[in-house]
């Protein structure tokens, strides 16, 4: 279904036969394990019994790879970089996002949602 460990609210709505607004409310109430990436909710696959693919163990990722993995637009990834949420390094004449920076961002998002 996806190469990401996250599902969109639309995908969860389709799986559960509920509206996307209902799924968003579940996320806001903490009824499903989810994180907010910019203005979008990303729900963990394992919350619905779907096996999540493992995160590649590379030291850095290109912008489009991060966008695909988080299921957001490349423009949103660039905004996260501009906001200082993600650290970048230059690799092979391209800007790449550091893996540790990405993991730290996800952890901060999870902590924010848990609070």
C-alpha cells in the first residue's frame, strides 16, 4: 500500500468507513497514534494492523525521499528546513536531510501530541 510507516486521514477513513473529519477528531483526541506534520495528520500504520516498512538506515535523505516517507509535499519539507526543524547537509552536490534530524523532528511531534 505504502512505503511510508504513516497513513493519511483519507486512507484511514477509507479503511474504517468513516469520514476524514472523524479520523481527524480521533487524532486530536489521541484515540489513534498519530503525529501532526505541519497541518496534516499522519497516523501510524500499526494502529490499524498494517505492517510498517522499516526506515532506511542511511545517514541522510534527499528532500523528495523525506516528502514521500512523511507523506507531505516537497514544499512542506523545504518549509521545515527553513523553520529550522530539519538539519541539512550537502552530499553529492545536493542538499540532504540528516537522518538524526528527521528522527528528532518525529520524536518532538510525538511528544507534542502526547502532551
